[in-house]
C-alpha cells in the first residue's frame, strides 16, 4: 500500500484474482469512508493495455498509480485492480485502475479476467471511464470494440443493473472536432449494444436505461502536455459533486452505504470468481443484512458495557430506583439512535428488521431489571399497605372503610411506580404484577378480616362463657322447680346481649347478611353449647351432688346448724324431705330444657316411680305395676337433650339410697342411745322398794347428823368426778364403750383431785402461819364447810386443769 499526504492507494485485487480485504479495510479506515454514508462515489477506468489509463487517473485525480515507462517499451504496468482515493474532490471519491485489455502477458486467460474485472467495475462503480484511441473511432476492427462488447455482455449478467455513467475518453484527439467524432462513436456504441444478445426482459430495452453515455476528448499527453493538462483540469471539475442531481452520477441506483462497501465489493468479486450471475438487488440486501447485523451487535455490546446501565442494573437488585424508566429509555434511545445513524443508508427493510431485532435483544437484556423493579414496587406497596391498614384499624377506623381506602391508595401508588418504571421502547404489560399485588392485598384483607372476626367471636364467646358457666352451675347446684326457667331466662338474656354486641361490631365489616347471620347463629349455638356442656358436666357428678344435698339437709337443721339427735326429731320425715330434694336434683339433671316447649314431667315420673311406688309396694306387695323407668328415653324429650336416661336414673337412685342408708341408720342409733342416756333413774317400782326397805337407814341418818355430812361430802366428790369424767357423754356411744373409757380415766382423775386438794391446803397454811386451831371439835365443826369448799375448789380446779383424759390421748 502506498501513502501520501494527498492520496493513498492499495491493490484491491491482485493479478491472480485474490481480493485484498485487509488492504481495502485499511484504506477505508484511513480515508474515513465509513463516515460518508451514501455521500461517496466510485470511479473506474478500463481500456486497452498501455493506453495511458494510469497517467490519466494520476493527472485527473492526483493519484499515484504506477505509470508505464515509455523508454522501456510497451508492457503491462497495472496488474489486477488498484484502488485509490481521489485527492481534493468532494464528495469522497475512490477510483479503480483496472488491468488493461488485450495484453500479451495474460495470453488466453485475458478474456476471462477481462470479463470478470469489467463486471466487477460495472457492479461497484458509479462512473466508468473507457479509455480509447481517437483513430479507432469508426473502424470496424478497432481495439475498443471488443472492450465495449465485453462491457455490454457482462451487463446482461446483472439481474437489476445499476444506472452507470459511461464516459468515453478519446485520447490523442486529432484535428477532427469532437462534434463530428461523438455521433460516430455513439453510432458504434449503439450498434454494439444492438448486436449483444439480451434476455427476453431486455430485448427492447434502450441503452439509456442502463447507461448514461458521456464523451470527452483529450489531446496527446506526449505531444501537447500542457494542453492535455488544461483539458484534464477542466474535466476534473465535472467530478466535483458528481452524485448530486445533474452530476455525472446524479441518477445512480442501488448504492451501497460506505460502511458496507468493503464487504459488498468482496462478496461481489466472490460471486464473479465463481462465475455466477450477479443479482445486485439480492447482493444489496445481503450486504445490508451483514452490515446491519454487525452494527447491531456492536451497539448491543456498547450497551452491555455502558457504565450507566451497569449502575442501574446493580442498583435495582437492592431496591426501587426513582426515574428508572426515563434513565433506561434514554440509554436505549441513544443506542438505537447510534444504530440508525450508522445503518441509515442500507436497505430499509433490512435496516428496520435488524433494528427491531436489536431493540428486542436490548429489551430482553433489560427486562430482568425491569421485572426486579416491579417486584420491589409491588412488595414495597404491599408492605406500606399493611402498615397503613393496621394503623387505620388501630385508630378506630371501620374495617371496610379502612380496607377500601388503603387498597385504592396503594394500588394508585403502585400505578405511579409502574409509570415511573415504564420503558418507552417497550410495550410491556404490568397488569399481571398489578393483579398479583391486588390479589396479595385482598388476601391480606381477608386474613386480617378472618383474624378480626375470630378475635371478635372469641371475645364474645369468652363473655358468654363467663356469663353463663358460673350462674348455670349455681342454678343447677340449687336445683328446684324454677331451675330451668331461670336458666332459660339467663340464656336468652346473655345470648341476646352478646348477639347484639357482635352485630354492632360487625357493622364495620360491610358483610353480607348471609355471612353476618351465620356468625350470629354460630354465637347463639356456642352459648347453647356452653349451657349444655356445663349441664353435662354437672350431670356427670349428679350422684355426688345428690349425696351432698342429702347430707346437707339430713345433717343440718333449718338454721344450717349441725343436727343433734336428741330423740325428739322425726327421722323419717327428715329423710323423706332430704331424699325428695335429691330426687328434685336428679330430675333437673336428667335432661336439657332450654326451649320453652321442652317437656318438664321428668320429676313427676321419677317421684311416681321411685318414691310413691316404694310406699305402695310397702303397703301391698301383691300389687304389681308397670315400671315407668324401664326405658332409654324420656317421654317427649329427644335423645340429644337427654343427659341421664330413665334406666340410669333408676340405677343412680338405687345407688344413692344404698349409700345414704348408713347415715339414716346412724341417726336412728344415735337417737336411741341418747334416749337411753337421758333415762338414768331406776324404774318407779325400784324407787318404792328402796323407800320401804331403806326406812330404817333413813331414820338412822336423821338420828346421827354426822352421817349426813359424810354423805354430803361423798356427794360432792361423786359430783366432781361425774362432771370431770363427763359420764353422760361417755355413755352416748353405748354402755360397754362408756365403761371402758371411764375405767381408764377414773384413777388418774382421783389422783389429780387429791393432788389439787393438797396444793390448796399448803397454800392456805402458808398464807396464815400464826393461826393455830385450838380445838379438834372446832375443826370438826368446820369440817362440813371445809369439805364443801374443798369439793367446790376441787371441782373448779379439775375443770380448769390441763389434764387430758387418757381416752382422748389414746
């Protein structure tokens, strides 16, 4: 490759037909052809060997092609095809110097390469210079005729030929004016065109459809160099703005954008070398496809490495980004605009298709970030909704109002976030994410609604349980004829109160009547369940309750004081009363009677079967009646409300009577023992016998008063022992137990009394030591008083002593 300040050139195709892709790429990069778009022109020159083609180009375009050395003889100077930039011509113009025709160096291969190079020149050039000698014009065997035939023949191999300008440059012009030469030349050209075989589609196509023919004449370079250079300078001016309308190539067609020229030329030469027909439209599409794809890949790579996009992609993973859509849309727009700028001159269909593919790839690249952002917006909106919703509920706002307001507010917030995230180039549907957020919000509302309803229900259930359990238990414990009416009244009152409270609380939930009615019915059922459960619980302990009630009524009097069986009580009447009360308790516990229509004849049935039948049977054992308790159900009472069946009642009553018989027999025994203890005097006949038989002893006592004193002292001692030993109390439990107990306590009690008397006497002597009773008679006289005092003191001392009877200790 040769370079200079004004021009640079390279061999495009060497003599062997090898395309120099590296050289053309280097040339294009150096002359910055890729930036020209469609504003460039390609000029080529062909003609006989050693006809001065390179000299013409060097003088016309200031190029540096190698020229023939006239002193060394005529020989091939240019081999293959060379490409150079025309210096100082606008727009950018590249010129190709083709190997000359009819050269002896190629020999038989000349025709093949000649046709290939000619076809290549016609396929890529806007202007083709045909260098020819002036003296060949009008000659049948002129050197230019084979060249023209070659040009026209290869033109037929182009499916859709370009509109090419053929500029015939007549060299070494003679005195014959150009005005005379040009018609002859045009006539020769037309004859050659008519003689060339054409496809059916172009049988009648005129030459002007494919070519613009221009004719110029130049003086001899060797003989009239100055005039030649002046004419060349004038011709050079015609190449300025050659592609503008009215210029040499103003009506050209099928131009390949400058950035695709290298690839286009390479592919055209490849097709020509393979000796295939050259389909320029298809080639144009192919070049556009390859180049647009290269540009698209380049822009995709630029976008992937864009620092701003990388920062956005990294930041969006951790949370939402304000202005994400605008920022990313701007980056995408910059990338696509750069593609449009570079691909603007390629085939529109290909360019648009590749642009759409690039846009799709870019959108696929950014979609994960967009979806991540939508996920952050959705989760953020949901979290904020939950927080605001809980705050509204805690602030006392009605549930349905809070749910509606918060839902609308945060769905609008999500929509704002989506609008901020929208990418202009994408038409992505965010409705699925929005629908998911809506479902999440509705699910949360439903969850909170269920929790609040459960909380309200639990609250009123707890109130009902507290209001019903204790009172129902107390009413059942004190079972009587008014128990179930009282329970029904309590049940209705508390249930209505709870249902009313719950109904008021549910008004804020905006519930339909069916759901609301279901909850209220559930609360009523719960209240009924509480009463029934408590009744079943108490019914399970009915035997214990009956025995407790019997014991309470049987062992305590009307003042709730423990009953002492003195012998005056009517044990039969007391037993009957206690058992009747226990039977009342059993009848109350036998079935649930929460409804007004429930039968309440269980007590009569039980009384008739368990109390009255016993009395009748006791009076007349010959009478046999049907047992009303020989059944598993109560009359007019459903099995679901039955707690204790008639058969179970009979069994319980039998067990109850058996376990309370002992208490009754004990009471009877205690009453009889008390009667025996209270009747301690001997019979009247014994008293009469004692008076009759002891008359003499009585008279003896009257005659001797000292016996009376001794008897009195003995009486006091016996009285003290009686009180101290609690003889009456000991004999309440029977004669034999009383005797055994008294025999064990008698001696210790007497010893204690004697010791106490001795202690009293010692204390009295110590208090009056000077006193000395002189007469024994005086002592004897006061013996009665002293004995009396001693007896009294002993009695009181024994009463106050710390003595514990051995029987109690045992």
